[in-house]
C-alpha cells in the first residue's frame, strides 16, 4: 500500500443498549486508510457487513478503486458480533440483542474521541453496512451530508426477515446450541447446511442459469462451489457470532418500530440508493418505496445478475465499475 494505514481498538466501557441490557466492556476494532485532513472534513465511514471483517472489504480501497485513500480518510469500524469487535465469541455475558443503533452510537464515539471528527464527508455501506449507513443518516442528520446505501434498506423487510428466520432456525436447531446465544462447540453440520442455504439466496437464479458459479468463481463443479464459496466462508466464523448478527439484521429499522416515513423525511443527506436488480432480499422495490420520502434521494439499481453480491463485486469487474462511477460522482458532489 502506498497510503497510510492505521489500526486500533477503541474501548467504550459498559455500553447501554437501545433495546435494554448492557454490552460489557465493549470494544470496537477499527482500521483507517489515508490521511485525515487538517479540517477533519474528508472522512468516509465504511461499516462492515454480515459475517465480514475489515480485510474482507478492503479490496475496493485504492487510488483507482471505489474509495480513494489518497483523497479520503476511510474509517472501517468492525460491527459488533463479527469476531473482532465485541462478539459472543470474545465477550460474556452476551446480551439478547445488539442493534444497528448500538453500533452507530459506538462508531460516533470512536470518531469523536479518537479522531476529533463530528461530521462525515460520507458514509458508505453494503448489506448490513448499508443498514448502518441508513441509521447514521437518520439518527445524525447534521453529521451526514452523503450516504451510499449499497444493497440495503431502512427497515428489514418482511420477506427479508423470512430468509433470516430460516437461517436462524438452522443454527438454533443444532444440538450444540445452548438455547440463548452460545454453542458448546462449533456446530459443523449446521454450518454446512447454513452455507448451502445461503448460496441459494445471495446469488440470483439467472446467475446460476448462466453457469457463473463455475466460470466466474472458478469452481470445477457444484459441490466444490458449495464448499469453497460458502461452507468454508461461514466455517471460519463462530456460530454464535453469526447468530448474533442475524438477530441484529432482523431488527434493522431506522425508526426503531416507529414511523418509517417520518424517519426517512428527517434525513438531510444526499442518499444514493444502489440495490442490485436481482437481489433476493434487499429488493429494488424496497428502496423504490423509500425514495419518495427522502429529501435528496437517487435510485440507481446495479444492472446485474449477481444478486446480492453485485454490491460487493470482488470477482465482477463490470459491477465494480458501475459502483465506482456512482460512488465517485456522489463523493465529488
């Protein structure tokens, strides 16, 4: 890398939670790319997504990438439950629910207390990171002039929650599950089923019809694809962490159960809504329904058959180029 990179651990103490309870001795692990400007006005916050840690998402950072670290100071706070920041795998006792609201409150403290930053240039997020970006724009409207919502929504839709309920049930049915939050051991059989079910949701029917699971992702056959792209991916994470983050995702709601339209109207940011045309759980229709209530919103669906993964196109240059164009235009506005 030819730009400055920092990493740190921010201690928050015992963190009171939005839905009750406390996250004991809470910690955020973070990584930052680039140089903070003297005016502290070039910060792009980049929250992590489901099951991801900061190294998984740094591929898009670079002078020719989506986020340019020679121009922006890009801060990646690892979401609670991802195995680096406070998670069931490293924190006990684990509370019943840690929400996106709790994550962004901790992130705001990180920015203020470590970097002296009160206002962002932008917040960029994909998937659960997009949910956090939406929460930032709604909760701290004076601090967020731009928000990129890449394959995410303001409130987890009912059809999305149906998917999540199935994935939670797979983990909770494991004999190793303790009935509350933890597992006596990694539930290998459950995680194998978890990965295979996830494969049917994260990519579109057209993706499989085109054989991209073999050609683009370089698997010799379907069984290898299941194993290398999905079973191994989730097998690297503690099941308790995966379950905790599913619960966070399920509870995603910028209005916290209140008036969603009013919460959207309070957003002052220029919002780029960038769903994938073929996403099976963060649907274009969800963002289209949000758009009329945003003061400054723009809907730009990614024209892709890669489903949800169009928003994180590590192996997909065409979608990466689309995202780069859209995001760079917003950041320059």
